[in-house]
C-alpha cells in the first residue's frame, strides 16, 4: 500500500469518527443541515404549489453538497496539489491562500540595528 502513496493513519491520531457506519462527523453535519434546508424549502414550495420543481432542485443541491464533502481527489494524479483531500478542503485552502498572500523572508521585519 505504500507504493501508492497511501499510508494508514493510526486510529488514535484521527479525529473523525464514523457515524452511521458510512459518514464521518463533517459529512453527517452537512447531511443534517441539507436535510433541514430541504424540508423548509419543500414546505414553502408546497404552499405555493411548486412541489415538484422544489424537490428536483433540492435533490440536486443536496447531492452537490454531499459530493463536495465526500469525494476525495486521487492521490496518484494530484499528490502535490491536494491528492487525498476532499474537494471542500481543497477549495478552502485555495481561497485561504488567495486571500492571505504572504511571503515570509528571514529578518524582514527587524530594524537595521538589531542582532539576530
């Protein structure tokens, strides 16, 4: 398994527990939040007589949200740019790096008279 670049992480170092045997904590939270939003949107749409379009739209939105949280990028093809990460983690990292562009140089912030 080490030839593929995938190394098993010991259980005591991993903070994600499997819930319902299929989801970890983040995936279960996204599923619950999407379920609540789906219920509210469907009840609102049913009162206005647009139940079928609302069901279809919420189904696609829930599948997209769960796909972003569950699908892992391939390790072999993207080992330098986020292989093994989920899509939401990669998007967060890319946006964070774009917002916080910083170059760290040695002794840049020191005044001219200070010693190392």
